[in-house]
C-alpha cells in the first residue's frame, strides 16, 4: 500500500513539475509576443489560445499536488469541534464522496477527449491545435486529483503519523 501511495505522490509531483514548465513557457510566450508587437509590428497570432490552454493545463496539473501538500482551502468550522476520531471519519467520508464525484466527472472528460479524437476536432485559430491535446491534459490532471483524493482516504490507515 505504501508503494501505491508513493506512486500517486510521485505522479502528482511530476504533474506539478509539468505545470511549472508550462508556466515558464507561458511567460516566455507573453514576453515574445510583447517584443514582436512592440519592436517588429507582428504577432504569433496564437497568444490568447495558447495562454488559455496553458492556464487550463497549469490549473489541472497542479491540483493533485496542491491537495497532497495541504494547499487546498479547508473549512474547519465543524471538524475542529470533533474529537480526533470523528475528524478522521468526517474527512474520510468527504474525501470518499469527492473521489466518487471526481470519478464521475472524469467519465465526461474522457468522453469529450474520445469524441474530439475521433472527429479530429481542431481549434478555430491559425494553429488548428487538435482539441484532444488540452482535453488529455485536463483528463490527466483530474484523474490525478481523484487518485490523490482516494489516497487521502487510505493514507491515515496505512501510514504512521510522521508519514501522513
């Protein structure tokens, strides 16, 4: 079980690194566009689309590690008043519900990805980006979040307090 939890954490961290690289790309593209427009009176003509895809990718790829690292906002109004065992039970119940809801959401993301793949759908810009590419990134990020939610249900029962 520890190996599975470590694998989920590793995949989440790798997704975070990918999100960071996409962020560096996005800033570089914006700087390039600024220089091209200011100095050379030209453009890449795809800035808005690629930055939109970048923001989408950064958001979804960083979700699972943000959850693992404790960066998600939690409302502890109720849980702080419960005994430790009650807190653990309530957090597990909420994470289980979120896992099932996230899995359901992923089925729609998967269907959309497959539909865009089968149709060969592309964006309406000059770049004609195949739409299955951003769909795939969103699906991977959402699925990693679901795995991390499932791991948050399992983790307290299989790891020592220091490892949680």
